[in-house]
C-alpha cells in the first residue's frame, strides 16, 4: 500500500439539482489516518458532498478516487467501491425490525459475502469496539439515540472500510447523549481511522482534525488546521459562523477538553 497516495481524492466535484447549483468545484485529499472536518451553514452542500463521494448521488462533473481508483470508472464495480466507504448518518438509519447485532452483521453477510457465523463474529467485534456488545440483542427502539448512533458506527466499522464519512452524527441527539458518540469517534480517530466528518462540534475538530474545511454556497471558502481557525479565520464569514457556533453550542464540551491535556 502506497502511504503517500491519498485514501480519498475528491477532484473538482460539481453537482446541481435542476437549476440549483449545490456544489461548485470541491477538491480535497484525505490521507491514511487523517481526520477531515467539513463544516458550514445549513444548505451549503455538506450532505450532498458526502453523497457524491460515495456515489449514492454521482457528481455531474469531477472525480472521486479511492486509493487511486476512480469511482464510476467503466471497469470498476461501484457497489464494491461503495462498500469500502463507510457512512454514518445524522438519523442513524438503522433497520427498525433488526436487532443491533443483525443491523451490523447484514452488510458483511449480504455485501461482503461472509458466512452468517463470520458476519456475526465481525459484528460482535464492531459492537464491542463502540461499547455496545451488551446491547447486541436489542432492537433500535429499545436503545437511546446515542446507543443507536454507536450501532450506526459499528455498522460502518464492520465493513472494514478504507474511509468513514460521518454526516452530522451528533446533531439529532439530545445534548446529554452527544458525549458518548463523540468519545467513540475520538477513539477511532486516535486509532488511526481515516475519517471525513461533517460536524459543528468544534471541540472534536480541535482535538483530532488534521484539516478543517469551511464550505458555503457549494465552494470551499477557507481551509486550514484547527489552530488556524481558532486563532482567527481569514474570512469574516467564517469568523461570524464560528462565533455563532460558540453561542449555540457553548464553549467546547468539557469531556473533550482533556484530550490534549488542556
Ligand atoms: N435530492 C435533492 N433534490 C433537490 N435539491 C436538493 C437535493 N439534495 C439537496 N438539495 C438542496 O441542495 C442544497 C444543499 O443541501 P445539503 O447538501 O443537504 O446541505 P447541508 O447538508 O450543508 O445542509 C439545499 O438547498 C437542498 O435543498
Ligand atoms: Mg446535511
């Protein structure tokens, strides 16, 4: 494996819905074990960007490469490529009629073709990873939002993807449940999981992001390290947005402050 080759390369991605131009040329690379945080106002195209990256909604123009292989290339199997890109959704998207373990095992079994037993073992390991093994036999409705989202993360992990995309994974959660999900994500980041995270949790970004990308109106307005943004962004628009986030979410969450020993 070539360590210098990006795991994910997003090149000049454009996407419109009818007359509405949502993405207007987004580019970035994600290297092995990197955490990329994407943030920006509601409606700026963040979810669309993630859907373009995994080809749930193919871009109109531009390219996405996974370890050097272009998605949508004639000779590539898009389903096989997509299986290597994990996705964690805002609203968990678990199957209501399946127990936690089966929600996690179904991908490895149906998509990767593992035997029932192997898929189950892998699912159990993934549930252990997010500290949900004790809840394996529960249905989603029997779990809190934070627990459901941890199952959502386990479902992505069980596929052993090259990269995991998170679309505002904590924004549908009650405040007291956000911490347990962020903690799992922090642990994954520290273990070297390659991640693209759409989030407004700036404490998380500060703790583990290699780069933060602010998008608005379908373009990258500003990008840089967390230090860059928290010292004071170049763009007035970004500074205002960060200020508003601070008012909305309060200062960084206490549980994240210890991460760099602050
Ligand atoms: N499938 C779709 N059809 C039409 N418009 C869409 C579709 N998906 C998103 N949009 C529009 O694209 C814009 C960006 O949406 P989205 O990517 O969800 O933004 P964000 O995730 O940053 O809030 C919004 O104006 C939204 O209404
Ligand atoms: Mg969104």
